[in-house]
């Protein structure tokens, strides 16, 4: 998405709708969250919103995690009472603050899109579900008017965001903020998928989740339609290889990739308990947006699991020193009750208690009765049964609670012992240990020739 033209700010950013949301909610402080590609318009939009509502507007210059998620943490730092989220969104439900999504109405040639659809689906009785990127949702009504008279079995999904959605009806599919009713006797497998939008994480997420449905797409930027040829089987094989790596791991780092998606705390507790029962050590890490340099600081961790929204969970870990798996893949590795069925889950909320795909941990099996298992990577024997540690063992949440007793921690945590051996252990306050000094003028210039170095050479 590109920044909106100056003359169309009010229309592109739906200023009237946003102002109505702020006035009706009685909000006096509102946070405006923009992705990087729209940040150039932030000051102008904030000025328009303040003039229309009289409320105080704060622009979030950088997001804590992915820009598709609502950054409640940064909004709370400004004591904001609500958030206006601009640009592409994953539509994950939030925990605390009221949110209005303003996607930005990107242009779509509806006639050319309908023509591409007819070329891809010549059979008028084809069963097709139409999905779209959120920035083109405004044009789906017009596209539906053109296609539905010709294609009686075409279903258009609708976006679900904001207020809690209505209960899911029988035969209705509701995932990733999209809802549509499946009427075919064979269910969703009898349908093809037509996606309006550019290639990206959203499309990959859809294709892995509904991996039994053939996909086609229309890219509004190029006005071209095509049948998607992403090798889903190869992608799934790569993910299942990461499951094997997770089974072999002894130390697992739980990466907190969101602080705003509802249910993330429940999932953290579930993952800690799952790893404890599987006999693996776990450490919870909050490093912001993960990158290879950050995670390389934890060489004692064998594999990481990323707790994030559905779009940001599928992180390509080929550039990282350790694999990064999703919560669903960790469950496949550590929960004996969960088996691979061909259905891939990217939304961690599906794994929570009470959700459609939640599975209770089975009873503990004595080690003598456990079925032996061989690692497909190392060829070594490994244990796959669940443990029941004694009640006297310290819970993981208190194992690293005290910072000043490093040697005491080293007795119960190999990772803490490793941390003690490092020359640099992170940004610690060290109150009373560092002498106080006045700020002084530092060097000026560039590293090859600072201004105070002279020109003796």
C-alpha cells in the first residue's frame, strides 16, 4: 500500500467514520497506529481527526511487534482510551482497548477482476469462495453484484471485526476475521478459493490452512489473475521437519510475539505446562520483533516457539541459528494426544481450552510402558511420554524471579549458569555500582576521520 494522495485523505482514511467512532465513544485520548508505508500521512490525519473530534491524538511511530496487530502496549503508554488502526490488519481480537480498523480503500478495477474470475472459472456452476485483502473489502459488494447472477454457487466472505461476532452457525466457517457459509454437502473441500490481493503472508496463511482447496488469485496492482502454484505439500513437509526438531529439543524458548491478541496469556501458561509435562525446560523471552541477531544471544535454546497472530506466526527461520515453530507445531511435538490429520492451524486461539481444536493432555504413562521412539533427524532414542514432576519442584514462573542471587539460580537453571559466564548480560540498572559522571561532548564526524584526530597523515 502506498501513501494516499493529499486530496483524498478524508476519503482514503474514512475520517467521517473515525470521527463518529471517537465522538460516540466519548474518547478524549486516541492512539493512531500506522504501518510504515502510510506513516507519511500520519501528521495530516491526526490534524484532521483533532479538528473533527476535539480529542487529543497520538501517533504510534513504531509498533512493538507486527504492524498488522493492534499495539495496545504503546497505546497504553500514552494513556489512550481507544485505538484507530490504519492499513492492513490480521483482525485478531484485542484484550482491552476499543479499536476501529481503517483499512484504507485501495483502488480495484472491479470489471477487470470479474473478467479474470470468468477466465479462471469457465464453468458457471463452480463452487468458489471469494476472499480478499482487507484493503479491497470496500469493493467486494460491487464484485458480488457482477458475479452472483452468473455464478449461483459463489460465496463472498465478509469481514468480522470490532464488536464480538455472532455465534457461528452450522456449516459456517469463521477464521482470520472472515466469515462465510458453506452449503455444499462435502463441506469446504468441495470449494475453490479466489483471493483478491497481492501475494504475501495473508495468502500463504490461507493456503496452508485450507490446503485441500485449489487457490486462484487476482493481483490489483498488476490486474492479472492466476492459479496459485505454491507447493503446499513442500511447505507442509518443511513445517513437519520443524516438528521433529521440536521433539528433539531439550530447552525451548517461548517468544512473546504479541501483547495485544486476546488469549495470549492463557496460551503462555498452556505451553509452559505442556513443556514441563514433556520433560523440557522452557524460558519465556520478550525481545520485540525477532531477528537472527537477537535470538543468537540464546545459544543454549534448542528451538523457539513464537506466540503471535496468525499472519506473523509463520516465520521463515532459515536465516536463524535455531528453528522457530508455531504453537500448533509444538503441540504436535509434545502432546501425544494430537496427531497430524492434514489440517494445519495457524491461529493459536484454536488450541485454547474450549476452542474447536483444543486437546487435553493424556494421562501420564510409566516410562516402562512408554512406546519407544526414534528421532528421524539424529537416529537416537528419545522419550515421547509425559512426565508428572513432583510437587516440590519449583514452578517455571519463579525459577528466574530473583536477579541478584545468580549463584542460587545457577543451581536450578543451566541457562542462568550460562548467563553468569557472559561478559555482557543485558541492560541492568546496577544502582549504586556505577559512578555518576556528567555528560561530556563526544567525538564528531565519521569513523574514518573524526574531527579531533588531526591530519598528521
